[in-house]
C-alpha cells in the first residue's frame, strides 16, 4: 500500500509542477506580448510626434523664408530691368 501511495504522491506533485511551469510560461508570453505592444505604441507615437514637429518646423521655416525668396525674386526683376 505504501508504494502505491508514494506513486500517487509523485504523480500529483509532478502534475502540479507541470501545471506551474505551464502557467509561468503562459504568463511570461503574455507579458512579452504586452511589452512588445507598448514599445510599438511608444515608437509609433514618437515617430508621429517627430513628424508633426518636423512639419511644423518646415512650415514655419517656409513662412519665415518665403518673404526673403519673394524679395530676392523682386530684386532680381528690378536688377534685370
């Protein structure tokens, strides 16, 4: 009777260990997916912010430099006349 009880204990403990390992692996996979998604969202947000900033800077630069371009164009016409 004792060997049967020992076998039962080994099977139950072994099953519990297998279940625990499976749970740990699944939790780690879920955490990895969450981390990947968060990093992807942060990278996309940073890229969008950089693009928006670049477009704002370029539009401001074009506004700043367009009078100079126009004045140069006018000066060239005056000089050519």
